[in-house]
């Protein structure tokens, strides 16, 4: 099916009113247009429940697709009793909702990597320099299979996705260590070394001092056949636009804005956050 316009939408983070305002600003018509949500549908904003319900409805109607972000996986982990809700997250309404299980069962079946068109690939945090896009797609499929498996298997997987120690990537990694590394790349990565070694503490802007030997993952010069569309790193304010990567998280939940990136002509529309 051909679409009139296709837009990549940066991290929503539960900012439902701002999302509605952005969709109105771009004149979104779900009968003609398609949205690509870059993950972190929920968390710190005022109405994660409505945001999640809207994204689910649009995806099921064929008017949207999404990838999982770290906050989306955290939501699934809270649902399964693996972790507790973070103090700053405003997601309790989801667990109190009558359609909670339906929403979360749907969410855990969403992908980690998608192809919005023949020139781009979309993930939440990024693709490390030591992976080709083809390899990234294969690794995404590995973790997706685990997240979409039986609840018994999911409950065994989720506790093993959390660690602040980043094990260097190796194709020899197996089991939960492998799944955790894949999850870290797709949902948590900001800085890394050329070999893909991650650094988790840095969350600042590109002007701030970074740990020695580490760079933003997109600054390593690696030939890419597609442009990587990503969110996650709010401090970038969606200002990174390189030949191989485009940031889309303009920091709405932190008082910035929510961004729509139109695929056909790379036009950017921003909805300034009014509530924060």
C-alpha cells in the first residue's frame, strides 16, 4: 500500500497531549499516512496509558509500526514482577487498566528493528560500529524470539537483561549474556568503542567531556547502506543528522519538543512541550 506521507516520531515517553498536538500539526490521517515510532512509548509523561493504547490501535490498523525502547522493556519487566516501577515513571495506570494484559502481551511482540523505507533502518538507541545492518537485523530477531516466547520463558529472560557491566560483544557469547548484550545495543547504547564496548554512565550532550576512548556510536566511521533512525538520547535534542544516522528524540518529556521526521523529504516538524 502506498502512503501519502510517512513520519518517524521521536520518543513519546507518555506525553500523550503533546503527541496529539504533533499529529494535528502534521495533519496526520491514519487512512493515508503512516507513523514509525522509535520506542519509549511510555514512562515519564502524564498519560502513558493513552499513549500506549493509541500506538497499539494505530499499529493494528496498519497506520503505524514501532520498535521497543528501554522504557518499553522496563514496562514489560514490571508487568511480569521482575522489577518495581521506577519512582519517576508514571505508568501505574497501565497496570490498573482492564486491558493491561492485552496491552503488554501486544507490546512484547513488537520488533527491535524495522525498515521504514529502502534507504533507512529504525532502532531505538542505535547500531554499534562492529555490526553491519544485516547482522543487526539477525541479532534483533534473536532477542525478539525470546521476548515473544511463552510467559514462562519470558519470566526467565527478563531478570537477565539487566546489568550495568557491559560485556564486550563476541559472536561466541551465548545464552542470557548474549541476549543482554543485544538488548543493551538496541535500547541503551550512547557511547562505545570501535569494537562495540559500551559505556553506560554518560548521558550528556556532545559538548560534554566523554570517557577516554569512547565516542558516540554514530561517530565511528563505518560504511552503511542505510541511514539509521534512532531516539533514546534526549540530550542530543534531535540535532544529529549525519549521512549514516538521524536522531529523533528532541527531549519532549524534559521540556524540549516532540519531533516528526517526514521520510520522503526529511522535513522536520516539532511540537514544543507545553506542560513541562
